[in-house]
């Protein structure tokens, strides 16, 4: 039977190892809801095998959409009644269908299926949906298992009402929930909705009690005043006290007390600079702390990496933002060291012409304009230590050949080198082109990028392409153009393994170099095995030599031979050609970076 309820009461047994009520929470829509919610983003064919329960463990229960919805509504309430236990990300969006044609689509019914259920157990399903509107959008829900039951809910401006079913699955362990417009629905398109669903059932499963501090776990560099995530593996049904020590565990200060199952806590780093820091999580039954020491530092340095490109860098294909490769990269660098800042200027649909330096003439016959807010010039204006360019296939889609693309990449590269910034160029990525000529453009451009940029090329092709130069099925988001979550994870791993962050001279990055007026002279230039640097009113700390592609050749400290005079012994550097020299120094307590072209002849 079903009932309409105005609040949701969670039923969790206080006894961990004996019979208990398990709950599975599901958010249907594009916005990501946090633990313990399962997120279904694909309205046409979304599925999850092994739905996660409220204890953070995968169950044997599966969900799949067997009759598609039309799409995702994002106009639900952002203020659900707190008694529901539903986050705003879950209440604010939903899947929808329609009885009357809408933008060329018609989905008079939709169905989700739960399988691998225990035929001997009753399951309670509680459903919520919301749509800000003025008409009646009543939705009919029909649950089929060992029996059939029907319920009605009007999502219009709903903040508190839900419907609930209790039923045994059929003989195959299946429950089907079908949706359509209800009899009182007077919307012109007959829209109906599914926003959030919670399933409860009795369980005698035994789950291990775990409490483990995952981050910080040693080696992190966290700056005073920054907000960072303390993350844990936490399956306890009791509160956990978080605390930290800045003297290696001798004395402890309480951070906060968090609820059962909390896995993540946003912490503003306190003003207690120390290299002897530890975080501890403690309950009445167990505790854990960071395995090694981390540092809290009272510094404001920043190492900035800027990403420019098109839809893949913008996150297309990933189910949620935090699954996209740039977000993963940004999050992981910051987790390790808060000095790292990754800025993303990518825009879907862009090609190399969109990103070349401001003021570059566009060739005749090319109908493109430079985006001066997202191109290489805009990226360099942010004073990065590195720029990553990710342009998978839009040039080939527009029939821009390898020569055009490589010329445009070279323009970006030259602009970067002139400012002493390392440029990393991602190769093309597989795309399911039906035109062999476009596939050949992709292959030729891939090979040219790898050859020209060497260690500064990021190979996004090899791990994601099949023998026909299409996207490997396990990485295809479904459109033959973009990578799914697993594919984005592959790209993230490639960038992490390339150690792009190593280009940062971490103590000097992120500063406003142009505000520091400094006079530097180099001689002789061209040079041999010795090079002198003269500075007026400041000091030099280190030197970095790069080849013309921006690849770092050699790094050395400064050898001061007199006030304002430094000598560099180049005998240990085998490279003899045109190159760049980065000079890092300080004047009047302000850090500076200057880059000079030099030639070494002998």
C-alpha cells in the first residue's frame, strides 16, 4: 500500500551487528548530492550496479532506467523541509517526462527497475519531486512487485510532501516503478517528475566498523586561512571528534564534532604555523590520526596553472563536475599543497583559432574569432607557471589541417616562452568520425604534437583510442565525441604522471611580477661556459634554463661573487643553442621573476 507523508523518519537500529534498517538514497538529476546519496545523471539510460547504502557500503541491489525520461529539470525547490533529510541538490532537480510533444520529444511514460532484491523482504520506497510552477503537474507512480500499487504526488512548489510504498518484489527479485502524468495534471505538456527516492529494508548484514584519517596523512602543505577538506573512511554510527596538534601529538585542540558516517569536513586552517602537525579522528570506540606529519604555513604564495581548451577540459562527458579531469587535477593538487591553484578557461566547441594570441590575424577563409577572455593571452595575464592546452578534435571537425593547427600551437608556445611560462600541449583525442580524412587529420596532429613538444606533450590518444581510431567503448560517454567518467580519470592520471606541477618554483609563483621594478644585465650573450648576472638594488636566489620549447634543462642556485654580481658556471650543461634563462630573486621584500633569451655558442 502507499501513503502520502509530510516528513520522513529514518529508522536505524542502535545496535550495529544485529538486525538494522538499511537505507538507499537516490538523487535523479544533474546536480551531485553528497554521501550517502547515489547520483543518477543520465535520464535516458542511467544505471547503478551495487547501490550504496547509508553505511557507505555497496549493496547487491541494482537500479536501471528501462523506459527513458525526456531529460533533467533544474527548477525544483532549493529549500526542502529539513524533516525530509533531502539535500537541496536532490530537491532542486529531477528527471521529467511529457505526455505532449516537447521540443520534438515525447515520453508519455518512464520506468526505473530495481533488481537483485530479496524476495523474502519488504521494501519501503519513499518518493519526492518538486517543480516551481503555477499549474498542477500531478505525477502518477505505479509500483509493481508481488502486487501493484499506485500513488499520486503534485510536484508543483512542493517542499514537504512525499509518497511512500511498501511491497515485496516479484518472484525474480524485481520492483518496477513506472511514472506518467496524474489525472489532475493540467500542464499543457503533461510534465511528470521523479526527483529523489529512498528505499528502506530490514538487514542483518554485518559491516566492519572503520575510522581512518585519509587526508591529511603526511606531507601536505596547508596555508593559514585556506579551507581544506579533512577526509575519512568512517562507517561508525556514533559521533566523531576531530582535533589537531601542531606539536606532533603532544597537545591537541578540538576542531569540531561530526555526525555518524561523516566522511568529509571543510576546515579553515588555523593560524598555528608548524611542520609538526597531525589530525586525529576519535569516537568512543576507536580513533585514528594522520600517519605522518604535515605542515601548516603562514605564507601567501600561489602556484598557478591555467587550462585552456574546449569541451573535454570544460568537463563534457563526465557525469558530474568532480569527475572531470581538470576538476580532479585541481582538487588533488590543492589537497596536497594549498599553494597550487588551477584555473580553467576552457569553453565547449573551441578550436585552436579561438586560443591564439590576441591581435593575431585570422587567415582568409577561416570564419573564427579569437576569444580574448579565454585565449593564451588571457591565460598568461593570470601569471601562471604553466598553461595546459586541451583541444581534442574540433579543428579536425572544421577541416583545419595539421599545418594550421601546429602553426596555431606554435603561436601559443612562443607567447608562453616570451613570458617564461611552460606550455603543455595535449594531443588530439579519438572521436568517432565517419570521414576518414578527418581521422587522418587527428592522427597527423597527434604525431606532430608528440614530435614537436616532446616531454611537454600530453598523450591523450594512446590510452583512449581503439584500433579503428574511435573512442574505446569503456571510455565513450555515449556521443562518440566525449569521454565518460572513466575516460576523464585516464586523462587525469596522464596529467598527474607528467608532473606538470613540477614547473612551479613554488616560493616565487603567483606574485605580481610587473609591480617590481628591477634592472638586470646579463653578459656575455652569446656566452660560453660562464655567464654573469648583474642586479641593482636586489638579490638573486636561483636560475632556471629552458630550451625553446619551454622544457627545463637545468636549475641552479645563485653564486654571488660581489654585491649585485652573480656568476653561473655552465660547464655542467651540455646543451648548446638558443635558450631561455629564468632569474628568480627579491627586491625590497618583493619576489620577482625575469626571463631572458640567451645563446650558448661553445
